[in-house]
C-alpha cells in the first residue's frame, strides 16, 4: 500500500477484516507499506499491521512477491504510481478521484488497457459497497421504481465553515486537482450513475469559494502538520453546484460542499422513477428509503428499510438483523470484491475507465463553470 | 373574492377564522363571491359562507361597500382584475404567482404604485406565514446563523408522475404561464428571499417536461372536470432546476418538480450560514431545524424545534405548546396581516413589487433554460 | 355550550368549521354560551361567535330551541350538567374524562340509557378523529397487522417540569379527579382500545408526584389567573405508569406524564401484531407508521404514510395530498360525526358507556397503585 | 476464549481490532479458542484468527501463558467456568447476563472478591461502550439534564413473531435462564443504571409468552442446527414489562420483547430530568438526542447530536466527524477498556458485582410477575 493517511487506515482495516468475515478465494497479506518519510512509515506500519516498509514506492512496484498495489496518496501522484505498477504487471486499487487532471486519468486508463487481460485496475468508490447503496442499485435495476426520471444528489460536509481551518493539501489545486467537486462531487456522480445505471452526458455548473485565505501549515510541503500565522491562498472550490442530463433520459441536480453548516458527511441521493423512488443518506447508512407508487394509495409512503437482513448485499457475513455496520465496512467489502474478482480473473468494478468517465463529468463541470454555466457535453 | 377553486376554499377559511383567534382592528365581512358561472358560484358561496354572488368581477370592483378584492383565479386573469380594482381604489390581495408574464406583473406593480398611499396591494405567498418559516426568518435576520452562504430550496410534488393525470389549466402555458417553475418555484424563491433577506441576482436554469401528452378534460375551457379519451399537449415544464446567486453573496440551488415520486408537498429550505443553519420542511410544518455552530462541539446538532410555543410567530393566538397547526393556518395569518396593515395604513408584505421581483427570477430561469443554461441576470 | 376555556375554543372552532367543509344533514347553530361569570362569558361569546350567553347552565338545559348541550367544563361538574341535560331530552357531547369519579360516570351512563332511543350522549375523545388514528384503526380491524399482541401507549407532556408552574384546577383532586392519569391516560386507554378493538381487563399501576407544592393562583377558586407567592398542595399524580391485559389476549404498557422534559404533546401508540404493526405519534399527526411483515424480507420497514390522501378518513373534505391538518381538525370531525349520528338517529361513538369503561380502567390503575401495584381487574 | 457463536465472532473482532486503533498498554494475543466439539472449534479458530484450540475449557484455565479468559457461552455455563478461572488467577471477561440464576451470580461475585486485588472480573454489557451511550452518561452525570426523574427503557426485537422460528437454546429456561427478560431486559436495566447513576430498588413485573410451542432443532442438545417437524415447549417469556423505582428518586418503565413486529434491535432509552433529557436508540447508534430545558423557550427542542466528534467518547481513535461506527465497535471498546484496566490494576467496569445487581433486578421482576405484579424489592 502506498500512502498511510486517513485512507490508509481505512484500507488497512479492509484488508485485515475482509478474510475474517468472508470466505475469500485468497488471503491478502499486508506485506509492504510505502510512506514518504521515515520513521512515519514505520510507525504507521506498526499501528496498522504491515510487515515491512519503504520510502520508495518503486520498491513495491519491483518486488516479485507483491501482486497488488493499493494507492491511497493524494490525487496528484496517482498516475505515476498506477501506471508504473500496471506496467510491472501488478493489480492496482487506486483511491478516488482517479487523478487530478483528465490527461492523467486518460493515461491511467490506457495503462490499464495495455496491462493485458490478467492484470486488473480498480478505482476506490467504496460507497458503492455500503449495503444500502448496493441494495438501492438492485431495486432500481430490477425495475422497482420504473423508469428513472430525476436524481438529486448532494454530498454535504462542513469542515471548511470555520475560517481558521488550515490550508491542507486538499485545498491546493496542484495537490488535489479541485476541492469539493473532486473530493465529494466524484462520489455523488459515481453513486448516481451506479444506482441508476445511466451516465451523465452534459452538465451546467457553478463553482464557488467562500474563504479565500487560510492558515498555512508548518510543514514545508503543506501536506500535514499544525497551523501557522501565515496565510496562503485557497485555490480550489468549496462549493460545487451542477445540473446534468443522463443518457437514459433522466435529469439530475448535484451539490458538493464543505460549507453546509451542520452536515458532517451527508451523501444523499434520491432517485425518482415513474413507479417509485429510493432515498439514501450516508449519515444513516444502515437504512434505505423506498417508495412504491404501485401500492394502494392509502398505504403509500417511504418505507424505512433497515438494510441489515441476511438477504441484503454483503449482510450474510455480518451480524443479526438490526445490528449496524459502520463506515469502514465499505472498505472491507471493497477488499473482498477486489480479491474475488482478481482470483476469478474478472474485471473488478469500478474500473479505471469508470473512474475516467467520472473525471470527464467533473471536467465538464469545471469547464461549464468557467463559461458562465453554459451547457457542456461530458461524453 | 374572485374565484372559488382550491385557493378560494383556503382564503375563505382565512377570512372566517382570523377574527376568531386574533384581535383584529377591523372585522372582515365575506361580502361577495365572484365566479365564472352560475350556479357554480352560488354553491360555492353557500359552502364557504359568502353573502352574495356575481359572475362579473367588474361588479365587485364597482361596489362602494367593498374595500378589498381577493383574487384567487388562475394567473392569466390576475393583471386585468387587479389593475381595475386598484384603479377603483380597492385594496387587493392577489394569489401568487403575480402574473403569467413579466409584462403583466410590471403593469400590476405600476398600478399599485399609482393607486396612492392609502390603497394597498399584496401578493399571496402564504408560506411566509407558516410559523416555522417566519421564525426561521427571525433567526437568520437576528444573526443566529451568521453570514448566509448557501441556500438549497426544493419544492417537490408528485401529482404528475401518473401519465393519466389530466390536462388541467395548470399544464397549459396560456392559462398558467409556466408549470412547476411558476407554481412551485415561485414559492421556493420567495421563501428563500424572505428568510435570508437576500435577493437573487442571476440564475442558470434547466426546464424539462417528461410527459408531453395528457388526457383532455371534458369541459370546453379545460379548466376543470373529468378526463376524456382525447389527449392534448402539455405546454409547460414539469421539472425546473436552477442555481442562483444572491445580492448578499450567497449561492443557491433550486428545484421545483411535480415528478418527485412520493413527495407530496415538500417545500424544503436549508440555509447554511457561517455560524449556523436552519432547515424547514413544509411536510413537517410545525417544526424547524436549527443548528448552532457556536455550541460546544460535542453538543452540536440540528435541534428539532416544535414551533408551537406562545413566543413563536402567530402562536400566542392558538393552542398550547405541542398542538399542531395545519395548512390553512397560513391563510388565517395572511388575512390577519392584511387587515392589520390596511387598517394601520402600512404596506402589507409581500407587495406587488416583491411579487414582480420573483417573476423576474422565474423569467430569468426561463431565458437561461432557453439559452443552454447560460448565466442570466435577474435584476 | 357550557364552559369556555381551552376546550371551549376548540369546540367552537369545530362547530363553526364543520359545516363549511362537510355536507352535514343539519347545520349546527352556536346559540348559547354558558360561563361562570359575567362579563367573561360575553367576551368569550363575542370572540368565539356564540349568539347569546348566560351564567346559569340550567337555562340552556331548559330552553326548547336548544337540541344539544356541549359540556367543556372541568370534570367535577360533568355529571350534574349532563344528567340534567339528558333528563331534559337534550343530546349531550361531554368532554373527557367522562367524570372525576366512577360513581358519577356510572350515573351519567345510566342517565344516557334512561334518556331513550332518540336522545344521544357522546364523550369527547377527539383523538379518535385524527385521520391517522382513524386510519390505524381501519388497518388493524381489517387484519393488516394480524392478531394484535402488544400495545405501547405513552402520552408525554412536560408542562409540570418547571416547579413554578402554578397550581391550576388540573392539579387539584377535587376539580380534576386525577392528574396525568385522567387527563392523558384516558386518551391513551381510549385510543388503544379504539384502534385494537380490544378492551383492558386488568391493570397494574404506579402513580407518582414529583413536585408536591406549587404557587397558588390569585383567583379564589384557583381555576385561573396569575401565580402568587403562596403555595398549595398538588393533590394529583404527575406521572402514571401501568401495564394492562386486553380481552383479546394482547398486553400493553401505558405511560401518562406531565414530566417528560421536551415532549410537548406526544401521544404515541404502537400496536404490534402477528403480521405487522402500526405506529402513531400525535406530534406528527399527519403521518402513520405501518409495518407489513408479509412483504419480502429485504423490503420490510416502517412505511411513513402521509395520511392526507382523499381516501383516508375525513380527508376528501380537505386539501390536496400532502397538505397538513392540525390539532383543531379533530374537533371539526367530532362536530361532523356528532351531527350526522344524531340526525340519522344512530348512537354516536364513543358513547357514555365507552367513557365509563375507560373510567373503570383508570379507577383500576388508582386502586392498583394504592395496593403496591397488585394486579387489579377492571371489568 | 470459551465459546464461538455469535458473541465469539464479536469478541474476536474486538480483540483483533482494539490494538490497531487504540494505543494499548499491552497487546492482546488471541491464544486459545475453546469449543464443545471438534472440528467446529478448529473451523472457528481459523476463521476468527485464534492460534490454538481445545474442546476442554479446563485446559485454558490451567495454562500458565494465558492471563485472561473470555467467556461467551450460554448463561448456564458461566458460573462454573468463571469461578474456576478466577480461582486459577485468571482475569475474566464474562458475557451478560452474568448467570442464569441468582445463586450462580452470587457465587461468581464471591469468587471475584476472593480472587484478590490483582485479579479482575468484568461482565460484558458492551452497550455501555457505544459512544452515544457513554456520552449520554457524561451529560447526565455532569448535571446537564438536572435531577433525573423518569427513565423509559425498551429493548424491542421481533425475531419470535414468526411462529416457525425454531426452539433454540435461547428459548429454553435451563439453558437461558429467562427469555426476553434476561437477554434484552438485562441490557435495558444496565444501561439505565449506567446512564443515570441510580440503581433500581423495586419493581412490578409482567411476563408473557405468546407462542408456546416451536419447531425443535435437529441437533440433540438443541443448541444449533436446522428446524425439524417435532415441536417443543418454549419455557421462557417472549415479552417482559416492568416498572421500577430507583434509589435516587427516579421512576422507570421497562420493556423487553422479541415480539415487537418491525423493531429489529431497538434498545431505546429516554431519561427525563428537571432541566433536560437525553434519548438514545441503538438502531441509530451514532446519534444522541439531547434536550436542554434551559435554552430560550423558542429554541428548545431535541438536538440530534451525531456522536462522531473527536471529543466524544472513544471517537478520537476513529474516523473524521460524520463517519459512522457500527455494532462491533462496542466490542473493540470493551477489549480496550478491559486491557487498560487490567494493566493499570484497576477494576474494570461493569464488575461482577454490577452484573449481580442487574440479576437481582431481573429476579425481582420474575418474582413480582409470579405474584400478580406485586411490588418487589430488589435490594
């Protein structure tokens, strides 16, 4: 695994726990952790249970005993690492967004294509693996809400409401590519497309930055550490609003924001169809709202389904009905799905091509926002 | 009162009940009901308690013993009636949207200006009078959420999901002006502006019609009655999506739809500020969500305030805390506010100028939607 | 109508509004208001729209042009007035609880029986007329939740949490009979029996008073007015807890409290059956929760039904789907049902016998509470 | 660890994950798993990651290299194993309820006392370690809701609604001691006492069994396996209702049921105090409702606190705010607290004495239920 921040912790938990609850066709070994600096990487490895460490990701790519590379670094370094790994014949799991620029994402997807039929690349949109989201997709794909007409997707956070929140790498365009758009909007777009089975073909967007300067962090590269008295420029959006049309005829509204006071992690998605609707909220991730418009009119309403029954996606491995799963379970399911696909020589989903397509949508939003919200094709 | 459809019932209840619960400076008399046809108007007058009837609204305008005209007809007839009434020196309460076209709305506003300082005109955005909405405005205006940054306003209904829902006047451009945009979007825009105290200065919009043909109604003018086997063209939008910028620096997203399966009357508005947020949902109209970002971090969360305390707006006249009000109470409060303002020779709010400004926003959305969502000024 | 406090306002609204929204077979006239003192009664009559007034309820009973007496006084005076009215051949609508003592309730029921087949008496459990509650009964009675097994009913208020809340008549045993038990518990018992169709046959109870002294009110009889520095003894319970068994085999838990901090008017009732459940909460009175255990296991959950469809009880007279009703609508429905039953010479429900049966349950709770919670028969 | 059913899986996850997220003063080793039969125990050990296995728990007790015994067997075997372990100087973590009979629980507590000041015993009420529950205790103990007056605690499940649910050991008095009472009621009592800091001194109870016969399981001892056509007698309650008084003056109502159709794992607890209230629901375990009666009256309401901030109990070790924890995290926290207390030579809570006290309350409920609900002391 390359990188060991917040995502590194989540991925480590995924690799560790997946083989305990699921009967995997191969047991993943947490062999080598790559970090930028020593002793940071050793500490992380000790904490998260990785056997060895290095500060040079090329070591990981070159080692024969390593089959797969898990990339959890900031987006700016994804392309270089992923392409090298694929060229070395390693399977790759890469965090989202796939890359910071469309060009990098295209190069990565091409590298995945070149890597041949036995080497697989996957991008880490883990929210697809929240059981309620996977179940929502099942309901929509089975026709339970009819023809999909409207999607409203919002991903609301509020950690930038405070003007003293420091200038981390996530607020710098050269490290993060974009702000709320790439970090949160990417999830909203991927989940909307995953659940509906439709793809965004055009968008009109609006980007905004409310707080333009923030305290610099002490560390030189600005990637971590404590705040200072100096201030630096925020070079990414903190709110992204966009509308979109889908290839199946649906229309959608999207919002990604780090300025929605009081909303901590509210990835919410409602899909309205000709005969029903589904409603998902990541802050209540063990539930799914389902409206069946074919029920008798006096009995219609949103049903609050606890997605904890053995027949719900991934649930047979876990606890009795009514016992909640949490955030990191998505990473456990991701590890499971990745291992299974690779051993069975299937392309794991979402592929790099899927990640690239999400990038194209985000790129369209940026271009539209730069052109007075003019409608912009994304295909 | 001119007109006696759904709105006529609501307004009648407002006039009847207001003097029972509020100590008004003058008691309104329900003198004359105007309808298009006899005996329809007599039946309505008997049912809703109006003393006399006529089928000619000019009669109402000309009678000396009538002080105020309440217009509850479809939007296409608002201008002619309101202007004549104002010219005759009558106070006017006119249902929203103010008119079907910007030109009519301008003419009405000019007529209100010309009518002099003792003749007043008001437009019927009653949702301002839902206690929770009025209380939300109070919180925002008193600085309880800090500087307003984001507004997300949706007005979700679903009565057009069924493709067999008939082609009423509300689906015909010549009668209704627009569809979800003017009917529902007008409320969303007015309420957003009322609560934040900011006005929309520019928009980018998208209009959509999912069902293009619907059963014609039997009655010639297509304004009422039962469905037939013939079909006619739907000439208005059934979904309107738009983003906007406000003159105080806030940005907003708006949705007005009659296609949101399972949502019956969900006018929802969340305002995110630099130190708090408020959340309103008309389907749960006795509550307001309030988030105070200045509370200790472990105690922060949305507080579900039951807006039924005596110190909440309008509530001292009603029931003990915890006893719900309903939809028609907004009309009771509107009658109260209108009577009080007129007797005290104050301009009742919202004025025709306020209504016109909302029309300008809706007009901007239509123009933007017709120009590939290009950003469009509304001032 | 005899009495003009909080209940008088609600009943007046019921009489005034019912004929406007429902096609009644007879139009009620608000003829005579009876109050203890002048000019209080004149002021109330003017406010609520009663034609004449008197300070002697016997006048009302004796007048030939009065067909029905509506009693909204404290419980201690119910028996005398109701019996006199029935003996004079007047129909009677009497607020709950039927009486303060079992003996009075028995005498009233006997008077109703003696009054003959064309004179009717009804007790005012209006919450039966909240559409969601009436719909819940329909679901249960039609077998939609199977065999009823468990009922949990709570009626939670908090207006006595403040130790400075004054000593009104509701806190004095001689006026009110009991405290939370008779005021709130009566509703919980009636609604539980109404929805399930089962009757309580035995109980075990616990009564408690947390605040034993409160400020006396200035007015001599202690029935109204402002608080003083003197304190008087609270002679009723502020919390009642009891369990019960029903004649159909169900078991129930009940709570009535004025000490449930933060709960304003939370009459909540959940009925669990062998194939489903219903959940009602008066604070969210336009909704009903319904769980259908016969649905596919992955789609089960409580459906939040907005009880505002035309096919729901009472709703065809009101607004479009999704538009809320409020507290006083129950009184409108009560007026409607009372007038219809009388004109059609049917016994309106709930009868005095129904009210007496509820009294027996409350009496059983008091006896059990006085005997160390020992199980006590109530039939 | 002795036992490897549902609880074994949860405890294993606790031992494995705790040292990864918390800096423990000692790292637990998952040394030896004890099961009744081979190869069942080997399969479980492989799956859950235990190094060795045995089918004789006495082996575990005798091994010098084992410091602590974790008992997750049915309640009937707790006493024998725990006492032997304590006598051998092992620390003991024992699942709840402490034992099936009061006598056994007393013997276990005496054994813990006899074991000396460096050997510790703890009972596994893990719900204390749900962050929202621990935070609720903090709020109450810090006086944020004032003097505690009322507790309503329900633990609602529905897995016995289906009459074909098989006769597992949990439905047999000789294995499980009691039914819903001991399994669910024990949690409700412990959590109520934990949060309020008050102890139950007396109870009045009602036990009920709705389904008296169920399909027998194939396996001889009836502890697992598939259902058969034969039926056996259910010898425990499926519903327990009781009221209680606490030593600090509060009163409480309790319900434990496996018959609450549609409720899967609803351990709900509301504590009403003289100046506030808290509300917890295990089905929404990442939230806590908090009502502050000292707030301005127009701003009062239940605040829905997401208990995911770094300053909330246990949260600094986990994910960013807004990211949910799940059911098994309570077991991780339990492992952490147990290890820390032992290394620091502190008594871990809850002790066997705490577990015994809960048993006394449950025993009181059973005695009261057997005596027509007569009030019964539990101290």
